[in-house]
C-alpha cells in the first residue's frame, strides 16, 4: 500500500487531530517526494553501516550518522567497508548502506534518495551533502520511534532536494556571547534541520569577539564592556569575552563536518564602537569611547583614511585565513552619518574621491573592501544598506529592512539572501503570554515564521534565480544565557527549515504541527530548551462577573488554536486522563485551574499552566499584560531587570518612547486602593535620530513621579506618587495610592514623569485592594 499523506490532507483539509497519529512522517523539513510502504526497519545493536571501499565521502557520512544516533542514546553502529557478504545477508542482519552515485535519479545538488525496507536502509546521492541529508532524514525517521537503544522506521521511498542553496541562521555573538560548546550545539541542530549556513555576527558596538593577532587591543579592550549598572543589583562588573583563533578553527571544522559554511561578519563602517574603543585612531573623532553598553544605534564609525583601510585589510587577511567561505559579511547596516558629516577630514576625503554625500561615501567604502575581498577570491555580502549608494557588482545583498530590499537587489542584478525584519527576526518574542521571557515586541509567532514566503511572487525565472535563499537572525540583546538563545530559536527554527527547503506548494501548517510534536520530543531527549509558548494554555476568566457572582467563566485557548486541551481543578497535574476542554465553563471561587495542550495521542506539548481564581487574583494584573499607551511612537521590548541578568523572569515591558502603560478594563467596584510594583531599569537603548521622539513629562519632585489615570492616559492625573531616590532605594519597590469610589470596568493608566536621561520604570504588577491601604508587599 502506498500512502501520500501530505497530498491526501491537502485535498481533504485534514485537521491536526486527524494528522496526529496518522500517516504523517515525522520529518522536518518535509521531503519533496514520499511514498510509504508496508513494513519496518529495526536498527539497534547488530546493525552495521556499509559503504563501498572507494567511497570516502560515504565513509565520512557513515561515521557522522553513527555519531548522530549515538548522541541521542543509540548504539555506536560499526561502519564496515566493502560489498555485503552472502553470510551477512543470510543472517538477515539489518544494514544501512550509504553510497555516492552520479547516476542516481535525483540530480539536484544536496539531494538524495532514501529507501527504507525491512532489513535495510539505503541512501544514495550524487554529492556528499546529499548523502548527509539522506542520513539526517533516516535519523529523523528512526528517532521518532526510539526504545532505549533500538529504533524503528517505517518502510519508505523518499526523493528529496532543497529549494534554496542558502539556508541559514545568524547568531549575534557581540551583544551576548555564547560558549564554543553552545555554538557547536546550535550547529548540531542546524545540521539536523538541513540548514547549511551559519552567519556569525562577530563584531559590534558592544563587543569585538574574534582574536586578531596583529591587533591585540581589539580583544584586550574591545571584547569587554561595563554594564550600565555595573556591580549594582546583581549586575556583573564587566561583561565580555572573545573566540581565540584556535577556537574559531575548531568551530569552522565542526561546522564543515556538518555541511555548514560559516560566514563571518565584521560590521562596518558603523556598529564599530568596540573597534574604535580599541584603536581610536581608526575612528572619526580620535577620542576613545567606552565599548558600548547601549543597544540600538550608536554613532561611532570608522574613518576613511588609508591607514584605516590598511587596518581593515589586515584584519580581513586573518579572517579569510580562518574562514574558507565564499562570502565575507562586511555589515553596512545602520551607519548613521553624523560623525562623517561633522568631520572636516571625512568631507575632504569625499571631495578627493569625488562622492557627493555620505551614502555615496559608504558605497565607496564598501566597494573598496569588496574589491579587496574579490582580489582574494572572496565576495562581499552586506546588509541591504549597501544598495543605497550602489553596491559593488559582485556583492550579494542581505535584505533585512522588510522585504523591499529583495526586489531592489534583484533589479540591480545582485544575488540576495532574504533575512527580513520582522518576519525572520527571532529576537521578537514568541507570544504575548505573561510568562513569556525577554525580547522585542511585537510577537513573532511560530505560525508567522512558518507563513513567511521566501520568494516574492511575480519574479521571472531569471530573477528568482538571484534569490540564494533565506536565513533567520538571532540578535542577542535580550539573550544573555544559552537557555534564552535556545528559547528564541526553537521551535521557530523548524519553521525556518521548512520554508527554505520545502517548495511553497508543499508547505502545510497543520501537517507541520503534527510533525513538530515528534520534534519537540526529540528536543526533550537532546536537552534543548525550546519555547513551548505556541502550545501553552491561556486561562482567561471574566473578572467582573466572577467578582460579582462568585462564579467565574473560564476560557482555555492556545496560540495555535489546535491540539487537545485538558484541564483539572482538583489540584492534580493534568495528564491524558484529565477533562478535555470543549467550551467555556463556570467555576465557583476560589479554585485553581491547571491546563495543558496535548496531541490526541496524549503527548503533552507544553508545560501545564495554572491560574488561581480567587478574589485577590481577579483584582490583579501582571505588568506584561499592560499595553503601550496610545502614542504615535511605539517600540516595545520585554527587558530583564539588568541587561545581563540570566534569569527568565521577571521581565518588564517597556516602550522606548514613552514610559506609560495602560491596562484593559478592570473591575473597580469596591476597590479603595491600588498597589503598583515598579522596577527601575537602566535606559540602555541608543535611539539615534529617533531620540527626540521620547515623550518628556516634567517632574515636580526630585526623582519624578508615578501618575495614575482612569480610562485614558491624557487629562489630569487622578493620583501622583513621588518616586524614590534611585541612589538609595532598591531597584524594585511598590507604590500605593488611594482610589476614589468608582463603579464598573475601567482601564488604569500608569505613567512616570520622565526625561530622556531618566531610567525606565517597568510595571511588575497592579493589585487592586478593597481596603483603604494595601498591605505593604515586597516585589516578588
Ligand atoms: C540589522 O538588523 N541591523 C541588520
């Protein structure tokens, strides 16, 4: 019997429930052609991996496969060389055969044919990458069915190849740095998702992370920064580090063994503050700034003297020795030109080289270094600003400012890598849940990433060929730990892997979700800290009705609107026997609801979430549930208490332009006072030309005030409470205010009087009290 599950479900619109436990193969990305057959292959102790003797590529893949399986708890399968013997065949011992064959039916680069039958799996490809990806597919099939050291795969015939040649992930090691072991574990996961390019962002304003032997100050000075509140509130006194050249060689080799190319990025002419802090003579003003502790857009650029180009070329010589990649990324993004425009020397250079403005000077700058790369057999790739003054002819463009750069690059005849903000920026939070950790807003959900289409429609075949592929970008301002990094990447990387490998017409969200449940199970076995935000249950109640009647109407949901939600109210953890949620239900106060999303086979897809429903909790709102106040400029983030704090909670939602938050309508009947938990946070985001958009509210007392309003944020304040002295008070504190007798549901607006130099004030929690004065409480 042959089953084409994907096609069947495309025609008959299967729901996830129909998929789960159905015929969907546990593979991400979805292969191009799949035929399922009867029977199963069992792999365990006694299974061998066989390659023919002359096949060194196959031999490498055989060892890589054995290693992959061992890493997830499998046996170390022996690799044997030579044709199968009659004796072995007669004994019926299962084999995995890996063989290069230039005549195989799949002709595309990186493609493969995989046949699994009872007793044998056979991987055949024209190139080593193809063999490797065939091995990854077999690994995915086997690891979906693991019992100790024994694995089972369904019989199947697969023919598969990728849609795009550049399937990437960018890791920013400048804002927060990862250990070599962490980079290697990300490389492992990339390989298991058939991604082949790691773009490694190694230098920025906040740190220079690559050892350059000729210029030791780059890492002696440039690799270290003082956090804004260094030494206070548990913050480090300095943050930083760098990768030695030996470590980089190790990582490059580790990646190469997994068919991943590392493209290093040295950002220029902007995002250069750490370099200028190390060697001020290569900056514009000649002054030595500190390595920046401020995220955002800082003003420091390289100057355009010949000595600076000599420095950059010397640096590139070492970089090219370390990284064999075809492309070297020279940044080019967000170089605000204030320093160049203010510098007589730079203006003189502009006249000397015959350019009219600073954008053209940047183009000349990138062109000069692009030529240097070209002369050394490499190619420049840069962020899409390199198009602004005209990019060097052989440069590839990394389109990030939305998707407009894609067509602009194509029309100018450049190869392009699609990496758009916000679509493939994994520094945006995955959900608006109160328990979601730090990151930028708005939400970039798993489904939003999955729904992104790499190639714009309407391109001619020649134009489409200029799209090398796509990558997701992981900017790490809000990812000070491995757990934060992994939370941001997984499982959205699964969506990325499918949109760059599988043709658009074959992509199917429901099918993807069904396959993802197996992948989450692998993550648990591999100890990968994936985000369960998409599957976590949201427990909503109707506050007003509950407070008035003592009965709450409870609504359960999750972000994906799919799966089976099960819940309990008896204090036990919800398991596969718990009540299935079908519709909103009523509970009598007080109670605690615990809920979890499961596949219909009973596998939990998220940690269970709980909500206490009682009088106090119904009068409480978490700060992260508040919205930005209505204001023309909103740029929000969930910030850690200090920039390098490694804990997941608490986090505070901040609008960079306005320290003002607005609640949804709250039941004010009977509320006599309100307690507001506040956290004072460093204002460490450089807003460049946008700094004038910060809303200023004049303070009347030395440290400013917290103001409360009802219903809207404009108009006179209902209550004004002075803020405490930042030098002597703790960074988290509670303020309390009396409320006038008010009936019904009303929004509460909380703002602080601010100047652009004041700290941010994050709201941790609002608690309405029915007594005149609330009991004083420490912030949790
Ligand atoms: C970028 O996000 N600045 C490329």
